[in-house]
C-alpha cells in the first residue's frame, strides 16, 4: 500500500459529515461560495495559529475533505523505512523525560531547525498525495510541514490550481495560554512550566521564520489578530 493510499484511507470523515457515504467516494459539489474551479489549498504556519480550525472552516464552506500533516507524518511512520526517512523517526518514541531534555537543552531556534528537518521528510508525503494517485481533485492540507521554501522548490507557488497561505499568531499571551492549557509537544500536565515557556519561545521563533520566508518567497501570510477577521482575508487569498 502506498503512502498516498494509506493516508487517504485514514481521512477523518467526522470532519466532513455530509461526505460520509458507505462504500462510495464523497460526492462533491461545485456550488462553492468562494470559487468553482478545481484547487488544492495548503495552509501552513506556526503551532497554535489555528491551522486546523481554519482548514475545518474552509472545508465546511467548500465541502472539501482535509487532512493534517500530523496525520500524514503518523501514517508515513507506519509504512516507510527509517533509513529512507531518518528525520521522521527522531522523536517517534520519545518519553516525557526525553522531550523535556530536548526542549531544555536546545534553543528555540535550534528546535525550529530540528523540526523543519522532520517537516522536510513529511513534505515528501504531501508531495506524494498531491502528485500521486489521490482520489479527489479538490482538498485541503494543513500543518507545520508546509513551509514556504518547500512550496517554492516544488514550483507550486506559480500553479493556479494550488493556493497557499501561511498563518501566524503574534499575541504572546494567547499563545502562552494555549500552551499552558493544552501543551504543544505533549499534554500540558506532562511537563513543567519552564518547558512550556520554552515552547512559547519556540512558537515565536517559528513565527519569525514564517514571516521571513513568506516575505522572501513572496507568499501570502496572515496574522490571525483578533481571530475575527482573518478567515475573510484567507478567502480572498484562495479565490
């Protein structure tokens, strides 16, 4: 079974209730309120910036399936060889103690650089889905593994049927509250507060990375701000 097929077989149809039909592929409608052309939407950005929420909202309006690069990563770990994707497995079996040690002994910049190596391996799965034998002509992929330079290296920044947007959240208190409530690397209750503070630094280092790379490659980036108006801004970008 290919990476493409296994990942698509694992799509969470609870996220798209209207599409759940026994033994059939989802019936898609062209009556989109945003557009009526075939397209793939990629939503990248920093942790806690609301990528999954955004994907769900857009998917509901466009009646599209969507998937996270987190799901792609986990499915790839089930079927690919470690020697072919070495960065994909660096933290596969990390205990809480190992995670705390890693976060404590690396700077925020080093953590971002480290995870972007993993993201590059996950990106190979994203490419496989988009360029391979996927079932649907229209869908959404969101996640931290969608990076500006990877999109540009693939030549997808100039394709009319692929729309890309990156999200950041520069509200430090909101980011901190999210991390202290739910955690980032692991559940919040599983590690100490000093590690949570390092995760806050990690998010803002990733914000800076996304801002720099989006500007460098002239790709659209949205600051979610007050969380009230940014969805409308994204709809304009993906038209």
